[in-house]
């Protein structure tokens, strides 16, 4: 019973080293290694090559190299009996919350404006430089809940949207069915939704038209959620006051994309949070060992929900 790691977009050498360093009794291979594929019971993947799962007749567990699993769920060849797991933990939630708080403060303290003022040598000392904001978080899973708690500690008004009502101190929790009411309360929208069919292209004109005029958009979830042209249109007509985008439908973002040149869009290259290898490896090995003795992984992805 062995582990196979596969990714077409990541350097797997640090991962292989970390696996062997953490538990040298577990057999771990990369796809290109000479290994009998019937030995593989766990596939650890991120943007894996098509058809991989069909090559593994004894596969019992698929583990994501990160928190997201859409790259797995989009594969039509997942055997029905295979469990799916993903990475959780402070190594993801802490950096993600820090990133979002930075983006929120960037808008609240008008740093975008002061960068322009600097370029024109303008000294504009406003009497009230802090924007009044209510932050709405779409997706109150582990990452969204951590952000909500930290924003509340910093004194912000926080509203959340999720499938089930959450109990987070001083955070107003709305159900997905209450989307319109949720949107009416906020003027910063932070998107932390999973990538599922129901969330595909949710950041589009239909949703933007329900926002308060001048709402600021932050997307740190998946590019799958956003319609780039609708974001630009909403910026042009003032429905959005700005956008802080870390993810895109096509990555890397093509050089010809009009998002690059828009003065009200801040772009970062999908770096809001990066998986900490030394935190992920113990979780994956623990799941591998549990499945090996007939148990389910502690973090089990719900195939119907898609996360």
C-alpha cells in the first residue's frame, strides 16, 4: 500500500522529501517513478494528469495538496468507492485571513487613492480618511469563519452567508436563501466559496445589481466564480467601487486581459494562501493510514456538496 503524488503545475520534490522525512516507513512515489501502479492505494494530487485514477486499480483515497478539491471533483474518472480528503489548519486560515484583512484595509484606508496622490504629488489630508464599511463574507467554512472572528476582533461589522446558519460571536449569519438580504447589508464583499456548479459565475451582473452602489469586491476563492467582463462593467457604472482579485478563470492571467489595465482593480497571482507542506504531509499520511485499516479520513469531502 503506497502513495503516489502527481501534479502538472507544482514542483513535487519538496513534497516527496517531506513525506519521506516525516515517515520513512510509508512508500511514496511520484508519477514518473518506476512503481507498479497496483501498489498505489492513495493518490495525492493537484492538477493531476487526465486519466490518472483509471490507472490505479486499488485506489482507496484521493488527497488534495491544498484546501480546494475542484480539480479533483471535475475528474469524471473518480471511482465511486474512493474517499476524498483535503488540507485544513491554521497554516491555511491564518495567512488567508491576513491577506483578506490587508485587502480590506487597503480599501478602507484608501491606499489606492493615496498611491495616485503620490504619483501626482498631491497632499490631500482628508478630515475623515476611513471609509465606513460593513464586510460580507460569502462562505463561512473554516477559512471564512476564521476571517469573520478576526474582523470582529478588529471592530468591523461582519455579515456571513452559508448553507447552514453559523454561530460566530457578533457576526450576523444568513442562509444562502437569504442572499438578497445579505447583499443589502454590506459594502465590502469577500468571496470564500467552494468551487461547485452552483457557484460557477456567481460574480456576475445578476449579483452585482443587488449590491449597494459602490461595493468593493474581494475574490480569494476561485476564478470559476467570476465573470471578468461583468466585473469591469460594474466598475464602469459605479456598482462596484473597486475589486481586489487573487484568482481568475484562466491562470496565469493572460497579458491581453483588460483586467490588468483597469485602474480600480488590484491583481495578485493566486497567492492569498499557499499550502504549508509540513502541515499538509502529516494530515495526508494520517488519512492514508486510516483508510488502509478500513476507516474514513477525518476530513472527508462530501461528493454531493463538492467540498
